[in-house]
C-alpha cells in the first residue's frame, strides 16, 4: 500500500470525525471501571481524539453508599481509582493525546457519567461491559441502560464475551 501526500492522516482524521458524529464538536469520555476492556477503550478513544484534535476525559466513578455522606473519604476506592487513572493516562501519553483524568464520587454511576459528558460537552462516550457466565444475558445492570437512555451524545457500548463464573 502506498500513501501519497499524507492521505493516511486525512483518512484517520475523517474516520475520527465520523465516529464522533457528523458535525459534532465535543470531546470523548471514556468510562474507567477497572476491566482490561477499559484500557482497550482508552486506547481507541485516544486514537480517535488525536485524529479529530479533541481531548479525552477519563472518568472513574466511585459509588458512595447511601449510609455515608457523599463527600466521605473512601481510601481504598480512591487508591484504586488513582492506579486505574494513572494507567489510563500513560496510555494517552503514549498515543500522544491530550487527556484529563477525573474521579467522581456519586450515589449512582449512570447519572454521574451522563453529567460528566454533558458538563464537558462530549460528542461520544465509550463504555465497556463485562458479561458473566450464568447471569441473564439481557441483564445490563443499572448503569449501562441509564447511560444509553439519558446520554446527551453518542454512546459506544463494547461488550466482552462472558467470563467463567467464579466458584
């Protein structure tokens, strides 16, 4: 294959723009939950953002139990979130994409994700879902349906095949 005059760059930019939706001008939000799939989505989101000259917002939501105040300090969850977002930022750095990492504490992840996408005027949300063997295949939990129903922008849901049930 021969590329003349940077046609590959033009093709990549066009592909990134079309992924974001026609004349969309917003950034890309990637939801980080901790699964390996999330890091594949970070790479994909960063590639698209770089091609479209946009930013990536790496969002991790810590769900705070109702028994605790919303601003409660959850040390273990915060440390885990730091590790996840640092790994995601390393991917963004390798790709050469401008990324912003955010930890959000909320009662429910779905509304927090939608609010972040709205606040940052995102054109696309990338979210992953891990199926488990032995679980109803139509059960998407509560976060994914909420994001799909209420998102102000396009949502790409990527689902990995079922993983074996734990004994």
